[in-house]
C-alpha cells in the first residue's frame, strides 16, 4: 500500500516500542544522566481563520473557539549530550518550510535534517510533529495542492505560529530537572477501526513514555496512539484540539501537575471508534470528543501505571536520514528541474526518517506523511544500526 500524500507535509510519529524489560546497564544511583523540561504555549489565533482538514469546508473561516490550540514540548537533555526537543502541535500537519523556519529562528546549530549519516548531527535536535488535528487553524502553507484542505494562505498567521513554536522550544529548555523515563504499552483495539476496509489491519498498541522525577513522582506523559482526529466533522466551525486535546485534559485532571503530550501513530487508515452514549447522555460532536478523550485517557492512565514497574530507559539519542523515492507529487506541483514536469511525471523526493533511540528495543520512529497501520508491522521488527 502506498502513501499518496505529499512527502514532507505531515510528520507523524510511529511508536515502535518493544517492551521486553532487558537490563539497561544504567544504575539509577549514578546521578542524573538525564534532565527533562516541559513547556506549553497557546497557538490559538485571535481572529477567524480557515480550518484545516476537510476540502468540504471550502476554506470557510472559524466561528469561535471551543478549546485552545496548543504547542507542547518535551526537552530531553542527556548528560554530556545535545538537547533533544520534541514538539507536538494541535495542527493538521507541519510543512518542511515551517520546520526549517523554526530551526532557523532558534539559532545557529539547531539540527533539523541530515543526509546522511545519523551520527554526524551536530547541535540540539528538533523534532516537530502534529497531531493531525482536523479542527485546527489552516492557512499555514502556500502549496497550491493543499489549499482545498487548509484554506487560503495567511503569511502573518504562519509567522505568528512559527514564533510561538520557537517560544515553546526555548521555554522547555529553561529549567530542565533530573528525571528518568520508563515505558509500557498495551493493545487498545476497542477505540479504533480501519476506515478503508472493515477487515483491514489496525494499529492497536497504546504506548507511553512515563517521565518521573528522581523521587519516582510522575511529572510527564507522552502518549502514542493511532486514530484520525476526525470525530469533529467538516460541519464543525469552532477551533478545537479534537480528541488529542481531550486526552491531555483528561490525564492532567487525573494526575495533578503533570505535563502531557499526544503523538499520532500510523493513522493513515485508522479512524476512532467512539464509545456509545448512555441513555439520556448528550451526543453532539464535542460530547463525542469528550467521551473518546475520557475512554482513551483511562487506558493511557492504566498503561502509565504499568510503566511504573518497568526498568528505567537509558538517555536517548536522535538522528535523521533522508530516504528517497519517486513521487508524482513534485511533478504535479511543477517543481522538477527548472519548473518543468519531470520525465514521465516522476522525481525523487526526500523522506526524512527520524529515530529517537533509547536502546535496541525502545525507539520512536518519526515518518512523514500519513503512514498506514501496515507501516508499524513493517518497521517494528527492525533495529537501529547505531
């Protein structure tokens, strides 16, 4: 099955964590091998903006705000190593141009792409991802192919978003604290369905990174799950973070003072399966988002509890490598050669593949586009060559 989205438009993380509790070789009394910082910055526009996600909206502007659009950052600072800042945005996607602009504004030395090899990256690492939210602000790209899905380009809005993401990254690095990370996963097939084929594959694993202070207090949670944020349909005109935002709010209500983040999984062909409303219970679009957030939040809390018994992971490293494949997308945009179409309608398009590497069985793989469930099956058995 091929991904027909334009490479580089959406950067979606695929969590490939095998949770065998192998010895990690790092004693926890050796001192803080890792410090972790957190930040949250509000991205909500102060004016009506195009909503991204559905061509059926025909570029219609937002009519209000149901819940805020956020940037959430987790800064991982290994002892003696370069900081790695992972950012999740409540947007439908992140363009390569936005990613480059954020790195540029952060200053010289910020690494955001490499080709090849992964071990030659210098400077702090930036991982910029989106939840693939279908009820967030659009207008953030001038690529003609995407205008039906994201609305008219708004240069001022994009610049504002870039500045706020930069602020979020910087804030996450201001006061990182000594921490350890543990992980766990569990299948949660009841909250998703294949949206293309009734008997199609699922990507049911809900994975978490449990971030603890050195006294074992839960201070952060990174939750990974695959389900399109499409509970809110094309008729919804209010800005919202969708179910990922609802999961974050649910976790923060259950675990006082924690920072939470949702990473999208291989959701290309996966839709959410919303629990049915109880008799007399309201069943509007935002009610359904709340129910889904409560159900998935409860599962995430359960897996976070299981992670408390797992071994601490080694401090991570991060690297990227560009793979190349022919793509008709570049030809359709007239960007091959000097603007003419590539021969036979194809050109080679770079696909940046990122790895947040803890050890051979604990990794986060970051892929562009909308990878389908089969990608997790394809990539999960592979191990990094670091």
